[in-house]
C-alpha cells in the first residue's frame, strides 16, 4: 500500500509530497520546500525512513529544503538530467532573481526518461515532459503522477522563464500526461490535485 501526504512550503505556495510504502515504512519525498523539522517529526512518530528525494524539475521553489533534508536523512537525491545544472546555479534555479540566491550542494543522480527509483515494493518512473524547464518531468507510480509545474488542474506551467518553451511543453503534456488512463491522479507542484480525465474536460489550455 502506498500512502501520500502533502506538505506545503513555508509560504504555502508549493506542494511537496511524502510517499510512504506502508509495508516497509520507507518513503520518498517529492519536491521538498517544506519545513523539514515538521516533516522529520512526523516521520519519527510514524517510524518512517526517508530513503530518496525525487525532484520533478530544478526551480528554486521545489528544491529549497533539499540540503537540509539530505543532511538529516542521508537520502539519495534524483533530478531529471537536463535540470542537473540548475542545482548548482542560482541563476539557473531562478533564486538569484528573488534576492535570496542559493544552490544545492548535495550530490544528485541525473535521471533520463524511463529511469526508475525504487522504495519498498514501489518504483517511481521518470517521464520527461520538458517545456517548463528542459527536464520538467512527471514522476509516475501506480495510479499517481507527480507532475511538478508541467500541468495543473486548470492551467499549465509557465514557459516565459529562461529555457522555457511553450510548444515543447504542449507536446510533452500530450505525449505523457494525456495518454495516461483517465483515472490517473495528478499531483501538481501548486494547487489542487486532479485526474487526467478531469483536466481533459476542464483545463482550458487542453481543449
């Protein structure tokens, strides 16, 4: 059984996720920007061991708590290969433009389309979408896809940032997201969860 818990960032704007394999009590964190202290306290109380951190892309608001979480858990870090340079560039991850430049110092394993991260009885598959960032990806496991900032319940990711490309994003959404079963649950980097079937009907950018 796979359990999912949402943790909001400190400003409440970004969704981070804790995916727990109930049988083994091992977990993966997706896009950590949350209060690491609160996350770790919850995990200690439930006897959960965080073994991996998976990033959907390299923008600052999805990686803010990476170093703190790695230091506390020794978890392995994974990121889509095209976005790997963003971890070590404050301009690349956009934090430099907000007056609080930072980089990630923890070593990361680059992931190509189709690569997987296993924990317990589950495997997270990286599916490259692109467009929002060069490596923007959906992380798929079971009937769930953690889609970062590629697509939202009623919108799509911005493409006006450096290295963004609208045509690439739309092709990626069509090829990766819209070919998933309608019942596939979508967990975005911002806002409410949805399903593939629902965004096909309700997302104005996909009509």
